[in-house]
C-alpha cells in the first residue's frame, strides 16, 4: 500500500507552539509559589505577637475585711505598761524557787524563799530583848510602888514629928527617880517591840512575793545563789529573782514623724498587724499622743490600745499600724478570708476596677470590687478567687482573650 505523505504531514506537531504554552504555565506556577512565600513571610513577621507580662497569684488571707481606709501608716512595738523585776528586800541565799518562765502568778504569791538562818537568829534575839525589857519594867514598877508607900509613911511621920524632913526628902527623891526609870523602861519596851516587829518583817521578806497578777517572762536566779537588793559581791550577787509582766497592760508604742502628727488624734480608730501574724489585723484605738517630740528623730510618740487583748500579742513584738479615717468600715456580705493583691495589678477605667486573669496563655478582663489600699496592696472584695493568676503590673496592649507570654522572672 503506497504511503500517504500528506496524511503524515498533518500529524506533525509544531515545536514552537508547544514550547511557548509550556513556558507560560511554568511562569504562572512560579509566580503563585512566590506570592505564597511572600504572604507567609509577611504573616510570620507581621502577625500579632503575644504580650509579655508578669503575673502574681491571688492568695486568701485568714483575716476578715479591712477595718477602714488608712490615712497614715507607722510601725512600733508592743509594750507592757506594768512590768517589774522582783527582788528581795534583804540579802540572802536562795533556798527555794517556785517559778518558771511562762508561769502565771497572783498578787502576793511566793516566788522564792531565802535561807532563814541569819534572820531567824536576829528574830530570836529581838524577842529576848523585848522579854528582858519587860522584866526590867516589872522590877521598876515594884520598886516604885514600894518607894511611894515609904514616901506616904514618912509624910505621916513628919507631921507627927517622928522623922526628920531630910528622911522625907530622901523618900520623895527615890520615888521620883524610880518614876523616871519606869518611864525610861516603858520607852525601852516600845523600842524592843519595834525592833522585834522589824525583825519579823525582815523574816517575812525572806519570802519573795509577786507585786501584782502577771506572767513570769524571765527567771533571773537559781537555788543556792546569793541575792541582794543592791549590787554587791563583784557582780556575783543577783539583784532580782524574776521579771513579771502584767499582760492586761499590753499596748503599742509607735513613733510618728512630726510632719504627719496632725493626722493622728486621741480616740482615733487603728488597725494593728503583728509582724508575726500579718494575716490577722487587730482593732485598736489611740490612747493619747505623748505631748513632747524627740528632736533627734523628729518624731512624736503615740500610745495605742487594743480593743481586745489576744493571746498572741506578746511584749516587744514588732507591729505595724494603720491610722484610719473617721468613716466607719463599710458593711460587706463576705466576712470570710480576704484577698489582697498588688495595687499595680488593678486597672482603673472610668471609675471601674478591672484585673486581667491569666488562663492557658490568654488573658480575661474581669471587673472587681476593691477595698482599702495599704502599703502597695489593695483588698479585693469580689471578682477574684484565691489561686487566680493575675497580670501584675498591668501593661499596655492587653486584649480580652488575647495571648500573652510570661516573663522568665514572673512570679506565679
């Protein structure tokens, strides 16, 4: 069969046409890929970055709500207005001691007893001196009675001219002398009685007694040691048995800068917080302002009394006080544990208060009810629960529901 050359020619492909169409398709694909890469890069570099923040965890305190708004803060110490180091009135050796630190004692309770050997000897001597004085007095009384009877006889005999006037004068002189000796002997008896009373007091003073109701905070002597009301013995003699504090006299003393003393007045409400119990504020009030200033420190001393004396209040404890304004503390429904957070964690907008709560690397803006602010912290009365993680301090760029990134030194 002969070859049809014309039919074969019609089946030939034009190379120029195929090459041109293939180049366009590759160009389009390259442009598309380039645009995708540019768009991806732009999104990567221009996408919203998480805001870097620090956080703090809200923790509930064990105390109730604050008592009011502070007008002045100060610090001081708990003091006892009635405190005494009990010593003996006489010098002696401690025979027995009946107290230990922390023991409660009553007024006139015996704390210790000194060795009575010397005092008992002196007491016995005084008793015998008194007995001798009384016997001497009795002798003089007998002799005086006899002299007076003799004088009466001689007076009668002189009238009868049976004795001389000289004998009568001698009888009268003897009676007067014995009367004088009687008066002296009576005075000597009183002296002996006073001496005996003094010795008995000294003997009773061997029992060292508590001057008032209180608690023993220091035991300064031990059995067998010498004790004296005066310092003696080259420093080896004790001058005190124990130190007693009247716990009902506890109060607070603070030094207030004289530039701010105008914010304090008698009877002012105070919120006191012991350094040892920072979560338990105590209600107190100003007793008085000591009417003098310390020129070296430019301060004025203020005495503060507790509304109720709690057992944890101990003398010499450090304490912080907040002098409150005249407005009474607002009534709040929640009287349970309170929450205090840094004041910088609260955002104020148009008179409303908000916090930013962190959850799963995102933040939620939440409205809160705040209480008094003190020493850089503020009380949260509603809107925050114990354990919530909050942004602190509040930073610019936070968006409700937005992502955040915690700083490495963030406190969680």
